[in-house]
C-alpha cells in the first residue's frame, strides 16, 4: 500500500472517530431536576414505627441527604405525612411507615444520569438544559405530624425508628422526661422537658427554642473515622442544669446554661471551650 493511501485512510479513520465522539457528546442528557416543593400527603390512624432507606446524593450512594421531622400536635386527630413526592415514596406496611427513594430518582441513577435537587425551578427556566447546576442543592424533608401521645409511644420503643442515615428532627414536644439513645443526627425545635437524657454517639445535636431542666448529655469520639459528638445551641435555647459526660473536647454556648457539670471518662483529658460568656462565670 502506498504511503499516500495510508495517510488518506488514516485521515478518514480519524475523521470518523471525531464524528462518533461528537455525536456521543451531543446525545449526552442534561442533568435532571427534582423539586422539593412538589409535595404528597399520606394519612393514617396508627403509627408504631418508621423505616427509611433513602439515597438522594447523585454522586454518593451512601449519602442520604434527607430529614425526618416528627411534629407533636395536640390538635391532630390523625397522623399526616407530608413529603417531597418527586424524591421519595411513602406507604404504610401495617402500622409501619415505609419511606424509600422514588422510582424516578432510582431510574435516573440507574441510567447514570446526573440530577440536581432544588426547592423550586426558576420561573424563567424553560427546560432542564437552562438550569444552572451551580444552584445549591436542597435537602428532602419528610414531615410527620401526629398527636403527642403517638409521638411519645413512638420514641419510647428503641426499635421504632430504623433510619438509614439522614437526620431526625423533633418539634413542639413537651414532656416531663425525654430519654433518647439512638445513633442519629438530632434536632430539637420548640421542645420543653423537665428532665432529658440524650446519647447520639458521634453525631450532632441541635437545639432551637428548647428548654430543659435537668439535662444529661453523652459525648464521645471515634478516632478511627475522625468523628466526635457536637452540640449546637440555637436561638431561644435555655438549659437549667447540664451534666456533660464526655471523653472528647466540646464547645458550649455558655449563655444557654445556668449550671454546668462535666464528668470526664476514658484515658484522655478533655477541653471544654465556652463562647458568649457575658456575665459572672464561676468555673471551679
């Protein structure tokens, strides 16, 4: 074969390869958009357990990116589940609420297609191709509104909440005692307890508009995975007496506590850092 012929054939092959690559790139689908503002509702008369297996991170199968919010409502006559229907599917299995990733999200992930989670698409957006993928993602929040008695019964059973990842919010609950020992991110919003004991392992506790009389809080660390318990005190938080049992360093907002006692356990000494000290402070 002549050299000229080889060169021509090489150019033809290269051109064909470029054409195939260009065609493939042009067929690549844009990121799909899922909105959290599109909601579904489920109502039930009885609830004894909640199970959630949800994975909403488009790049990480182990990252869940969802919140279960349990709301105490003395005026409620039934249990109402409000959920982002584009992201999750909910149904009752007997008296257990079952929450899973929606079939559309599952299909999108199976196709290897990227997707974004937003609260609402921009009004001027005319197609998925117009979407700005730099827009911050939103978390899927599943709200379960129920009578106080139902919520207390749900929390009293240590096996009632089977949440694969995600976070748990408890709102508007008022009770004499609150004993919570589960390995999960926890937020208390608008709660009031005379006495509370909380052990959430190496996860974080958030407090907002929450009042507690006697509060025992366990904190620990996982040196292998570089994780440790944290506490974040938001606006309206007031704790009368805190007993902090810890083997890890902690940061506390001093203005939220009247009295603080620390019990260190384990082999390592710990450091307790205070912020917002604005009055006379007796530490020892």
